[in-house]
C-alpha cells in the first residue's frame, strides 16, 4: 500500500462539478471515478477574512481546466492549498480518491505527482537549457547516481523529447539566462515535466509574453492535454479561449465558484460579466 494512502474519498459526497473522465491514471493514485483532484468545502480564513469560502470542484484525469476570476477571488490560495503551502481551515482536498493532501507536506505532495509553476520563471540561469532539464529530473536513487556520473541513453532520450516538446531543441546548449522571457517559461514547464507530474498547476503562464510566444504556449498546453491533468490560472481571455476548447472554465469570486462551464457559457453569464469580464 502506498505511504500516501488514507481513507478513500467518496466523490458522491462532493458538492463539486461533474467529473469528466480521462484516459490516463497516475501510479499510486486511485482515479477509478475519473477525477484526479477533489476539493470539497474548502475554507481558508486569515484573521476572519475568508480567502476561500466553501470551495468545491473536481478535475478530471487528463483534463485542462482554466480558472479565471478577479484579483482576490482566491485563485492563488486554492493552489496553495493543493500544494500544501496553506492548510485549509475546513474542508477536504484529495489527490485521486486515496491521497489526503492534508496529511502531506509540500515536498511529499510534489513527490506524489503534483507540480506547480509560479508566474515568474525560476530557472538556473548560469546553466544550459539541457542542464536545467537534467537537474530537474526526478531524483530517485537510480537517476541520482546517473546524474552525477554519466547520463544513460534513456535519460538523454527523455531530455531530448522534452526539449522538442517545449520547442527549445536548438537552444539546448544556451545558458538559461540568455533565453527570452517566454522561452524561460517554456523551460520551467519542461523542468516540471522532467519530474513526471500527474497534475500540473500553472499560474499565469503567459504573463509578460509576446503575442507569438503566447500563441506557442497555447499550442504547447494543447499538446499536453490528455497526457497530463492541468489547472491553468490566467487573466488573458484570448489565451483562455485558445486552450479551453470545449472544456470547462471555472470562475472564482470571493473564494467560491461563481460559474462553471464552457468558455461561451461563462462569457454569457451575467454574474461573470458584472464581477469580472465587464471590468
């Protein structure tokens, strides 16, 4: 039994949205009900202020879910709860049905398969793009020994595939500090992918990018759809439209879910227009 296993979560008790069934399953994570993340009744209070207020939602396996909402809606706090940075005052957060995130610290949550990318890229600027990916490789004992000795064919192939995915093959030898802002964002996404996460949390991934970089980032995330489950917090509505497709968009307001549905649905919701899109 996994050391992360706890009392199974029953999705029938959750007040979140309908689960969308995916095609992949994370090793050690029970996704038999089709969802990889359940948040149920999450409340986070800071000195009486509720940053999250009875928040409930679920993310399907292989789903790309966009989260939008005005500043102060609770988007960052939600991601903090998922990654263990902030503990909820009440409610439950489960990774699959069997991993109670409240029982784990930040490092254990990352090890379980949840990766987070913050708005500002954090890369090793003095090291090459290739070395950044190598250093980010999931450091199990076998890989760790290889990293400090000689890379095997399997690891080199993984890095090469990731370089191709993030569109940096021709920049492999370039120091990361010489990349453009958008390329640094792609590199950090690649570094997360090297850690083999099952759930990716991306915080405003196109902030500060050129239009061309934004479009290429949308292409990248669409390619990752189905291979990884993703939660994308973003304010750029054109970008959200590009990556949302026919999937769900969740609108947060005052710490809870204001609306949820297709991009077309939430764009036409009078409440969403009033508190967010109409601003």
